[in-house]
C-alpha cells in the first residue's frame, strides 16, 4: 500500500511540472536503486534509464563488478555517487580498445591512468575523449546517477 501511495504522489508531482521537465525525489531514486540488483547482468551491472532529452540522457546504475575501460568520442559523463564504494581510473590508454558502437571504444583495462577513490556524495565530470574505468572490489557495490552529454 505504501508503494502505491508513493507512486501516486510521485505521478501527481510529475504531472505538475512544465513540459520537458522531470523531477525525482530522493525516495523515488532510492526505490529504483533498490530494485536494480535483481536486474544485474552477468557482468554485474544493472541500469535504468530515467530519460533522454536532446543532447543528454540520465540513468541510475548499480555495479557489483569492475566495468570495461571506456572512451566516448562525443559524450561527456557526469557521475553522482549515491551509495557504496569503488574507484575510477581516469586517463591513460586502452591498449586493447575496440569500437563497440558509433563513437564508443571499450577494452578490458587502462594503462597509465590515475586511480581515485569514490564515495557517496562525490561528483565526477569526465570529458569526452577521456579514457575511464570504474573498479569495484569483490564484495562491494556502487550506485550512481550517470548523465551523458553529447558534446557535438
């Protein structure tokens, strides 16, 4: 019953916003994050899109494993760490990188990057054309909001 009331309240709040606007309460995001582990892929990541608007999109991400090294040719990433802990390697090169989709290169690792710890409340901006890789140690998890911004 509580979930139904929260959903209806959230739907009413969303209906009151001007066209093109979106609003999620902390409670709504926490409820969505809580459901993500059940949707995890074999590479120990789950994502839920919150929407896409012109040159940017937003998703909730849950990780329980290290991700691939990534290089976005035309997108910047903004990450807002919600809970858990992990680290990110930024910079360097992706020695085994391959184009996986248009404007996207991925590989298994980064060489020569700088590793930084991630904690709840941290905010990262990763410019387009910057190699990066999220690293999650066994037994740990990381929940974050990811905003992708097209730079051209």
